[in-house]
C-alpha cells in the first residue's frame, strides 16, 4: 500500500456522509451506523453529491425547489416543471465552494439548459461536476508521490410534457461517473472509477386561484430521483446504493400588488434506500451481527425502494425521523429584485443537519444573478458560511410570461 492518505480518506468521508455522520465514525463506535447516542442510526449511500443543492435560488430557500416556479434549474429539482417554463430557451450556471471551513478547494459546478419544443413538450440537460480538490500523495516513508484530484460528475437529459393546462409529467436519465482513487489506494485489488445509470420520475401541478382574498398560484410537485444501479469502486467488491430520493413539495405565490409577489415553499425528502439495521457485537469474537432490520447488501434496488418505508428497526417513529424538511420564502419586487430566506431540518438521529439560509437575486435584461448564504452553528457544522452563486439566462420569453 503506497499511501498513508489520511487527508484523502477525510475528504471522501465528508463527501459520502453528512457532517455529523463523519464525526460519528471518528467517535469510535463499534456500530458504524450510529454515533453512540441511543436511537441514532445514520444512512449512507454512494455518490451523495447528487443531493447537494446546486443553485442559489433554492439554496437561499432552505433547499426547497420541487414546486417553486420553474427555471433552468428545474432539471435538478423536478423535470416535470419544465413543461411550464415561461421562456422558450434558458440556461443556468452555478458554483458552490463546499466545506470551505475544512478543505479550501472542494467545489460543485452545475450547468443546465432547456428548450421548449412547443406548447406542451420541453427538453433539458445538465452537467454536475464535483471536485474534491488537490490531494497530496505520500508513501509509508513520507516520500512525495505527487498529487491527485478525485472528482465526480453526472450528465442528465430530461423530457417533460403537459397534460392539460395544469398538470405535467417528466423524466430524466442520468450517467454518473465517480473517480475517487488514484489507482494506488488498494493493495491486491483492482480499484477503478465507479459508474452508474439512473432515472428520475416526476410530476407537477399548478393552478391560479383566489386565496385569502388575493390572487395566488398553488403548485405541487413530486420527484423520485436517482432510481438506478448500484455503484462500486473495486472489481468484484461491494457496491453501494445510489441516493434514491423521494421529494414532495408545495409552493404558494401571492400576488399582493402589481409589483409585489410572495412565495412560500415547503419540501419533504426521504431517501428510498435501506435503513441501517440494529447491530450488536459478540463480546467473545468481536464480530458484529444484525439483531433487528435487514442486511442492505442482500437487497436488490426495487426491494430496497419499496421496503424503505417500513424497514427501520425503530418502526414508524424511526421512519418519520428519516424525513427531512425544507421551508423557504421569496419576496419579488417587479420581477427585478428578490429577497429569500429558508430553513433546513434533519433529525439529530439521521445526520443532524440544521441550518438557516438567506439570499438575493437581481434581474438585468435576460440575466438573473443570484446568491445564497448558509448560516449554521460554527462549532458543529462544516457547512457554516457556505456561499452559492448562480447565473440564469432567460431567452425568448412568452407573451404571457407570468
């Protein structure tokens, strides 16, 4: 083995686990699914970079985006929304420095675009690139072995179609590439880049109405994302589930005047992957064994998805803990300037990510400039002070652009 690569392991651990998950692993628990607290059972998947919020608008609204009015970033949040996009053509470019309090050069870049074919059909595409920065390699004698840049990317293609004036459905197909080793990391094995293919299935409903004596728009969205094959990094080795995720969201926009709009959004998320089983340790041999729950390695992808609603060892109480919540609000003035705020909540037993978000947006001609800022506890969260920047290009607007 040629690397004593603690920094490489550290970076990968942060990629694959939520912040408190990593601290749980370092804490020395015999059960790798818990951080030692009663009731804690942490869920881990492969390539979780697919769940990182890529754009600043939703990033400023507590990571809520399943049902807010669509733009080019709908390719990520809910492909079905693209059927209701206001412009004929659009594109978005986003950049997010990630975990900057720990490692200075981890970042996520996101590029997406769409084209409305006619009044009912719209196609879209996106590229997501996640870089773990430069990793310095050394051997067991602390000799310099050069540098390495582990990285991952995903390429999407999407299609959405209207069915009537208020409802649409959409799908996306995704190729995933994850290159996390330098070819020297595993001795006696055949390390390789991981690849996988997945798909999204989504729906969107929107309707204009009068609500609380004001003109309003109600929208509902649902997206099941990353349904696909498992991913592995060693020939013949173990493989991990993709972060298959159920996102259900609502958004209500109030038109309080000709120039002022308020949008309130709420998303619920649940990973459709196996809940970690309850594990005990044989005091004689030190071996671990399952005392309650299912062994994830024995499950197929369909069995894992359908079983994810009832497989938690803690029963219904634990299943409800696996739901995370994103709530956000947006104020828009004359559709030229926007202020946003939100809150994200994840149960302490399932990762404990809890943070506020704020942000703003400015429209100039066909260009929207957005930024978001994440406020979290400085002592507890590596996500604290995360910034996101986005540019959204809107071309050939409809005459009835809302």
